[in-house]
């Protein structure tokens, strides 16, 4: 599993790419981020180029991008940075900060009982 070092802004770009399970055009990505973040075209283009240079995004054809980095790769990096790689500390932090609803906790219990590694 590859680990990607991305900034918060680059993560916002990746989220847009992860929304659809297909490559997206630069124009499409710019439009979404202009609406959501108020970013200018040059900002989006710079972030995409940075992600491409890091290997986290691939330009499949001119102006069309797809993510190479998976959400799980980014999550792993964040857990390492914030919790020393301990997922137990992550879950404990979420519980202590009341970030998990009763429904979330029930779903986690069910997943653990079934041995499922991934959520929907």
C-alpha cells in the first residue's frame, strides 16, 4: 500500500476525484472546486499538477485526471501522523469527542462481529 503525503488543499482535490468512479476533466474539477471552495482555475491546476508530480493523480489524457491514491492510503497516512499508526487511538479519540453516533457505533460493532474490513 502506497502512502501519499498530501496537503489539505490537495486532499480537497482528491475528494472531488473520488466522488465519481471515472476520470474527470480539468474543467469539471475546477467547476466543483470553484463552487465548493471559491478557488480560481490556477489554484486547481497547480494542485492537480502537484498531485500528478507526487504520483497521487494520473493524467490519462490531456486535461483528464484520475486518482491513483486511494482513500485508504490517505487515511493510513493521517492515522500515522495523528495517532502514531494506532487505529485504536483513532477510534478512542472519536468516541471521546462524541464524533460517533449510536448508529455509527452499532455499525462498527456489526462490522467487527462479521470481520468486515471496509465500510460502504
